[in-house]
């Protein structure tokens, strides 16, 4: 995954061509230098020299004092790499630690509170860190909320577990299939960093919507007939609706693939692939198969057992 915003633009876009030209003719980091600001408290810190010694730094500007506080010095640091790349973002913590060490060596107290880093690379680094943190929070919350709703609606632990697992499996399958299309079909080197989270929220919500629609039909029918017959009729009854909705939705997301911005193209392809997998594989085959294999345990701890279902389905 990447947070390189420049890679999301087509190679023939004017801004992308200009960026590539700067990278070839000058330093790649010339377009977006990293700005480091430090509060020296009036003490010589020698930070510019320490920054120049770093192997990934091409150039360091002369320190510029602040207009309101002359003790705050700003440096423009030009990296020798694409400033939007993951490699450049990985240098931000090292640049900060270098600045803090220089201030500490100069006798400045609490150096961690007197270093500020800005610029496109630092902003993308913060975006990546925030995105990773949000992913670790949002995914468990989404799964937890949907699990709770399924438990309340179905009153079945077994059904809730396998319905959640099938949706998660569908999501990872869509991510893998989407990557094959994006990488080998479109030539992209990585998936944009925010796409997995966005696709997860959409696909899990849509997948469980289809799940509930179909399993509700099976749930109602199993009270009056054997489970396998209930599955057959439930899938048959809801199949046309789910298929139609899935095709329309997948087509809607697939339209995004016609846009020039890669982040939208990737989101459209992965989400459309996930919807199609849900529509034509998970819902009509995988979920019914698991339900049939589990038999009367598929809805545990439901009060309706397979024996009762079979008896209810026999003619009097």
C-alpha cells in the first residue's frame, strides 16, 4: 500500500510530467522540501551541518529566523528521493530525532517540545499514521457492531459467526482480485493506502445486507419444512433480487474505473469485484453450503431443531 499522492495521477498529466522532469533535471525532493523548525533559545545548534551529513539529504537551506521570535529557526531540507514516497515518509522520525539530538547537544532543554516538521512529506507521514490508527479502530468497531446486530436479529451464535466470516473472506478475496487487476492489468505498483479501509466498510455493510436478506428467508421457511428444502427455496426466492442489486451496484462502482485519478479507479475496481464475489459466489453458494453442512447447528441455539423442521414439513 502507498500514500504517494503523485502516483495516483496519470503519467501524462501536466503536473505529473512536471514532477518527473524536476526529478530528472534536479533533486527529486526539490518540488516539496521538508521544513524543519527548531527553537534554539539563542544557542548555536549546528543543525544545518548535521542535516547535510544525512545520506538521504541533498541540500539544506540556510537557517531563517522567525519574524516574531528570532530564536525559532527554519530550514528547508531537500531529500534525494520522491518526497511523496513511502521511503521519504519513513525519514520523518529520523529527521526529528536528528533535530532533537542537535538541540540537546546545544544545551536546549526539552528538545522534543521544540522541534516542528512540516511540508508535504510530513503531512503524508501524518496521514499514513492516522490512517493506520483509524484502520485498527474502525475495523474492529464495524465487525463488533454488525456482530451485535446479527446476534440480536438472528438470536444465533453459529449463524452470526459464519455470516461474519464469509463477509470477511469475501473482502480479502476482493482485495486480492482487485490487486491482480490493478497490478497486472493497469500496471500500478501499489494500492493507495486509504482504499482497503474504504472498501472494507462498503463491502462488509453490503455483504451483510445480502446475508440478512437471504438468511431471513431461509429462517422463516425452515419453520415449515426441512432445512435443505428451506435453503433451496430461500436461495431461489432471493436470488433474482440479490443478483439484480449486485449487478447494478457493481456497475455503479465500475464506472469509477473510467476516471483518470488512480485512487478512484482502484476503489471502484476493488469494490465492484467484492460486490460481484458476494453476488455470484458467497451468497448463492458459500453461505447456503455452510448452512446445509451445519444442519440443525447452523442456527444454534435456536429453539427450532432439524427434527421439528422435518416433522413440520411432513404431510398429516
